[in-house]
């Protein structure tokens, strides 16, 4: 009888730990990184070398875009792991953390280490996704890299030197103008990929072009995109990485700061004619519109807000919700929207 007591106790402890890990995992997938970190720390207090808890903590810090904090947990895993899948995941997260910190060469070394692991189906999928996003994948071996002061360009079409020069100059200029407006500081140079296609859907990335992943300061662009749209996403994000993002306002900012030499209000009028656009419903996410309608109207709206008050627009960028706009503009908001509709109908 005496022997069964510690066994039951051990079993209870193990079950408790398993339940905690399950909760940690659930919190992580719900993007509740703070809760996942608390749960991971509880497990690590009992067992500092626990692989699952160290990995959960590292993934959560990477999710919170606080990459430097992920590294100590990953170092513990790499020093104590004994299974291939543990090395695979730790190397992937290390690659992401170092890339986010702008240590590209070191990140590339961890990509190679992760690739050398057999891993699991899901770690393989994760590695492929980030290798394509970051430019480590072998697919990019023939691409041309050009570095400017703030941007690392990756060109698929390496033949058109004049076009490359124009792209580098115009995007660097766009970067400087947009950064001057938002006053943001980026943690690394923007990796700016220029795919040699005008098509939206990209078969290799399995995503629509262009897009940006601001967490890692990466943009993937089609040929012929505006100089500043994708850069504006990344730059406006880094005024405050914990900001509340709203699709209507965020796309409006990117269109407003695309540095295309065009009449944004005229384009918005054209889009408005083709739709029954409801600005407030769109802003609140209660109505959905095609990008061809939403983008020009959102861009003209942000340009209008910019003309009214720069400081207020900067405040809106940090919390883009309609509720925050109410606080910033108070009763003026209704008048602003009304005036904007009048301009749209001109
Ligand atoms: Zn956009």
C-alpha cells in the first residue's frame, strides 16, 4: 500500500502538468500569448527544462513580437532536447526570432539546421512557409538582391537593370517620406520581394500578392504595384506594435501613402458610383466590399482625415477602431463623415 501513494501522487502531478500544457497550447492558438506565457512559467517553475513549456514560451514571445525574449527558452531546448522533432521546432523558432531581430545570417544558419531535421508534417509546413516568406527557400537562389539604406530588395527578374534601379530609388524615397510622417522606428531593414508577375495569386507562396508581414518587416509585391502601399503597412505598424488594426483604416493608410501620383478622391468617386458603400458599416466590419471598392474609398477617406489634422490621424493609426475615432474626433466625427460623403457624391 505504501508504494501506491507516491505513484498516485506522481500520476496526479503528471495529469495536472498535461492539463496545463493543453491550456497553454489552447491559449497560444487563440493568440492569448500573455496567458500562454503565464501557464508556461508555471510548468517551468516545477521543471525548468520541460521542452513543451520552453517551446510554448518561445513561440508566445515570438507571437508577441518580442523576439529577444524567445531566445533563452530556445537555447534551453537546444541544450536539452533528445528528439528530432524538438530540435526541428526549436531551430524554426530560433530562425524566426533572429530574423525578426534583423540577424539574417544567423537566422539563415538556423534555417539550415531546421532543414537538416526530419521534423514532423506540421514543422515541415511551418518551415516551408517561413523560408518562402523570409527568402531562405532554395526557390530564391537565382534572385538578385540589392540593398538600399532601409530596404533589402529581392528581384525575381534580374535582367532589367533600369527597372531595378528605378524600383530601388522610388521605394527608398517612399520609405523615407512615409517614415518621416509616422515617425516610426523599424527593428530591421524591410525585405522587399518583387515577383515578376502582375497576377494576384501566387502559386509558390499560395497567397495573393502583394502583402506584407509587418511583424517581420517583409513585403511581397507584384510587378507594377505602387511605390509605397506595402511599405506603408510595415511603417505605420511600427509606431506601436501592440496597436488595434482595422481593415478599412489600415488599407486606407496604405492607399493614402502609396505615393502614386493620382487623384485619390476622383478614384474614390468612381468606386462609390459602382457601390452602395456604407462607410461606418465597413469600418465596424458589419459590411464587406470588394477591394476594388474598399481600397480607393478608404484611401481618400484617410487623405481627407490627414488634411483635417495630422496628430489625430496618427492617434487613429495606433488604435484604428471606430470607437477610438469617436474618442479622437468626438462629435466632429459625424460631420467629417457627412462632409466626406458630400465629396464622394460631387
Ligand atoms: Zn494593403
